[in-house]
């Protein structure tokens, strides 16, 4: 194996404060990027919505979470659940578990 190739473990956990999220960039390309996201009891501020110019495909690999969309739809997610969020769709996180932390894989693409 070439020396520049190394392995990492997706579930290695840094020290993460309660109610926080950590983003780690994994791969970037011309029209896409992927992030590893770890959430520890994080929730979006009540008056803030996230909206991105990229489409997002996200899978929750560990933990439980709840996402709300601007249209009022709420999704309860468990490990293994995934969804596609269209570009410019307002959404926010209502809940993420602390034990276990939430581990997300997010692929953003145009």
C-alpha cells in the first residue's frame, strides 16, 4: 500500500462538549463534498433555519435525531435512516442524542 494512504475510523470520537456539533471534511470534488458530523445533544436555535445551495444526502449512522422543515414536517430519525434534502430547503435540528452521540455522513452535491 502506498505510504500516503492511511486508514481512519469513522467512529473515533473527539472530546465533544454537550450541545455541540463537530464537522470534519472527508472528501471534496468539483461539484460535491462530504462531511462527517458528530452531534452531542445539539439542537438548532429556535429562530434559525439552515438552508444550503447544495443538495444534501445524509445518513444517521449512530444515535437518534429529530429534524424539522419549514413546512412543519418533522422527521424522527434512528440509526440507519437517511434522507435527501433538496437545495435551499429550510430545516433545523430539534434534537440529537447524547448517548450515543449522533454520527452523520453528509454528501453535498449540485
